[in-house]
């Protein structure tokens, strides 16, 4: 079963602030554990939304609208993701619970979604 651990953006990640060395080390260790367990498929961080482009379809049948970032609703933005292949929903939750606070300072939030 494929699950995506979606790391939500924060003011820090949107400000292109890199995590402190301790958090980087903890995330590296977490990713090593995922690899050793054979469950990690992919893990990537994303640039801030200031480098992003949003394509929206406000009117059916009409040309899409292109909007350059940054986007203001940081609580709805994604800072990165990890794709894991596990045996069950419960195992996915266990792995998600082991992730260090991805933003540090109590700002981190992870959304766990199963992939079709």
C-alpha cells in the first residue's frame, strides 16, 4: 500500500529558512530508517511557493489562469513529501508518528494520504 506523508508548509519553510542542524540530522536518521526498512519509495522537499506557479480552471471550457507565487495561505501549502510502501494503514501511521517535527519549533504538520 502506498502512502504519502505530506509535510505542510510553515512560515519558516515559505521563507526559505533551512532547518537547524539538529533537525536536519534527525530527518536524515529518519530517512535512513525508512530506507533500511525497505519502505521508502521517494522523499523530496519543495521550494517555497514564491517560486511556484498555480494553474486554475475558474470557468469550464475556458483557458486556464496562470498565477505566479507566492501564495498566501501557508496552511494549505506543501513543503515536501515522503512516499512509502507499507503493508497497512496502521504501519503508515506508525512511520508517520516516528517522523521528527518536520518544521521544528512545534510548527510541523504531516498529512498522511493513501495513494490510489
